[in-house]
């Protein structure tokens, strides 16, 4: 709201304007106190607002974590939801694809590739694989986060075998098998990390096309 104070003219005396000056200071103090109910200049925080309207919003100083403006809504950090997420009138697009194709060229002479590490979960949701070698390419999949999904899709026009197996713990496959194999373009496997009952996750096979297990 606008602050209205009484103007003191140049012809007014200081003693005669004392009440006006005091009233003006009281008005300003009252307005500042009212604003400080919502804004704390010491801690730099806003509280108790009923409504906020703005053209853009950015969270994060040296590292931006959330950036909303007229054209984009970018979340640049992990998101944790304890409730349902409902999509109405829009699709869910998954584009977390590893830019590197996991193939024999990438693996080099060892023909072995690790996805994730012993201390870091696999970083991508979708992994493209292929193998132009007559020898088997082995992909060792490290443990994931519970609820994490990962897809392996054979994306090259090759016929070399790609074996996907657990780096630390075995994959949970039908019949006690531990390895999933792909060897033709278009084949795929979909794995989901499921709580094993102790708070740790195991990779379970939940779908795919054209794969074999052993």
C-alpha cells in the first residue's frame, strides 16, 4: 500500500512542525513494522504471505536449482515426492539417454563396460548398446537406487552379443539366471531396482523384447 505523509513546507518552523515530523516518523515506522511481518532483512527471508504473483522465479544463487519463467519450467536438481503426481492433458517424456553408445568401440580390448560404480548409481535411464565384434561384450550393471529404472536397447545394425550382468549383486531373473543377452537391433530389456527387504535394492527384470537369459 502507498505511504502517505504530511509535507512540511519551507516556510514552516521546526518547532511548529514537530508534531507533523513525529507523525510522519510514526507512519513510516508503522509501515516498516507491517512489512517486517513478512520480510526479515536480517535473515533475508519471506514468511506468512497469502499470495505471490511474479513473472519469473529462480531458486539458487551460485547453483540454480529451479528456474521458472514465461517459456520454461526447469528443475535442475533431484526431486522427491511423497504424494501422487497426476498428469492431466500432457504426456511424460523420458529423454535421459546416455549420449555414449555402449559398444565394442567404447569398451576397447577388454570388451567390458561398467555402468555406475560401487559408490554411484547408474546415471542414465536409457542405455544404447551394440557390438560389431564376434566376441561377447559384457556390461556390468552396478546397484541402483530403490525404484530406479533402466533400459538397455540394442541400437546398432550389428549381431554381436551384449551380455548385461550384475557388477556387485546378481540380476534377479526367472529360473535363477543372472545374465540378460541382446544381439540384434531393436531388442531391449527393462530393469527395475526393487527393495530386497533390507533397504538395499536388487535389479529385477520387468520387461523387454527379444532378449534371452542365462
